[in-house]
C-alpha cells in the first residue's frame, strides 16, 4: 500500500509562508515539466481561460508530479462534477473562480469533501487513490486538499468577511482582471482604482485570518500585494513569458 501524498503548498499556506507561483495555460506536458523544474513553489493549471480541460490537465499533473512545484487547478467555474473529476485525477489544490457569496464558498468546500460532510462522489480506482493502493484515502484525503476561492466581483468584495468565515476555505485569491472590469476599467488591471481595491481586499482577507493570493505581471503591483499580506502570488503567465521572450528576438 502507498501513503497519501502530503500537500506542501497547503502546509506552507497554513504557516503563512510566501509562495511564488506561475500561471500555466499552455497545453503541453513538456512545457509544464520545464516550468516545474524552475523553482516555483506552485503552478496554476488554468482551465477557465485556456484550451485546457480536465483531460488535458491529466498529463500536466503527471509531468509535474516528480517536482516540488505544487499544482493548483482552476476549474472553468464552480462546477461540482468538474471539481470531482479534477480531484479524482489527482489534483490536491483547487482554485474556484467567481465565488460571490458565503453560500457559493460553502458549495466549493462541499465539492471536495466526501459525505456526510460534503458531496464529493466516491470512487476507488482513480489516480488520486493510487489506483486503489492508498490506504485510508477516502478518510484522509481532505486533510491534504486545499480549497481556494476567487473574489473578483463587487459582490464578492463586499462579502469577503462572510466568505472568509466559511469552514473549510483554505485561502482567498483576489482576481484583478475581472475586478477591474467590475469597477469600469476593463483591460486596465493596474489602474490606480483597481490597485486600491485589490490592496484593500487583501488587507481584509488577511485581517479575517485567511491566506490571500494574487496574480499580476506588473511587478510593482505584485510587490504591493505581498506587502499588504498576500502569501501565494504569481508574477507571470507562461504564454506572456513566451511572447516577451520571442519578441525580444525579433
């Protein structure tokens, strides 16, 4: 029998340690493996705004498994069936987009917990269970799963304290791009009004006792987020980095 894989990302999240990540949208296992070797603490595999879906995520999870970079998977939406499939494929960290209320946060938590605590469907022959070889998986799996929720609308920002108080939420990510649109600055994620709203939201998340996350390719914005207390932060997207690198060669 095998042991349940420990979730390093979740353990460090609970300790309040800053962890550096990379947003991944490229559907290629070799690219994912290369990124996993670069020293990032976590890699976000994004199915919401990319060509990735659960089937495409599987080889990426397999490619990064030997390395210390912990994969986080973002489903397309708060979809219980999709989250169940991602968990069965072996994802231990789930970032749920567009969570606007405590009720939606509670559903996100329930989707990763087996009954009677939650509503995750039970299966034995999955990659997550080591194809049936991990003793006690169904009893202990939740201990090594992190549920992260995104606040990225005005409603969600207004509900931060209520969302943070939902039992089982392991962290809250502030989405600057959609929040910028909600504030009337679509496509201007680094607008001063957006920065102020994000930094305020991060401060409130931290004050509520939750780890805060953030993504921005704007270095000064990312620095400000860390200064405000964010502990899981990405400063780049694989596709953006590829574009910048190639443009510098033209």
